[in-house]
């Protein structure tokens, strides 16, 4: 697995995951939409921690700075 996420991308994903979690746990978004946001937030956190996004790999995108 080759890293394909830059630090800005990781920060944005973590912030979005926190927003999704806050919306879910405060009861602002409930039901199926809330569950989907919570799962999406978990995916964002996981991909940020490993610095790899499978969708980016499929599309051929990389936000990682070139060395």
C-alpha cells in the first residue's frame, strides 16, 4: 500500500469525521442518515490514520506531495 493522502487531506477528513459524530451523537441527524454519516466518519478516520484511500487508488489520484 503506497501512501496517497497528503496532510491537508487527512486534516479535512478528521474534521469531517468529528462533525459527523457530533451531528449523530447530539441527535441532529438520526435514523439511516445518521448511521451512514457515522460509518462514513469512521472510514474517514481509518483512511486518515493509514494515509491510504482505496478510492484514490482506483481513480489514480494522489494528494501526497511529491518527493
